C-alpha cells in the first residue's frame, strides 16, 4: 500500500501560518492568541520571520486589542523563551 500524499507541503503550511500570524487584531476582536500560536509553529519549523512577528505582537498598542495587554505580554514571554531555547547568534530582530 502506498502512503497517502499529504494534503499540503511544508511551504504551503508556512504560508497558511503566515496568514494567521499577520492577521490584524481588529479582525479577531482584539485577540492575538492565534497569531502567537502561528508564530510558535513557524519558529518550530525554523522560520525566522516568526521572531520578528512575535516582537511586533508584543509591542501592539493596547487600543488595538480593546485595552488589553495580556496577549502582548504572552507574546513577549514566548519570544523570550524561544530566543533562549534556540541558537540565535545569527537571528536579528529589527
């Protein structure tokens, strides 16, 4: 029996995660949780722009998230953990 072909490949999966990660908070009722999850998955695949996006999420103006900072603080913690965990000598966050 032949193994079934996956529904999509790694590049298509990264593209889907990118769309999720770059969704503005205004389209998600101020929530940034799914964007953070998408960034974590992209980082696990070694996709370095995920670090930059997490930094952007961490510095998102609370006015865009209905006055809440919980998700921004969570993004900052995730970013710190990922940077401490990975070998980041050549990763630059602009």
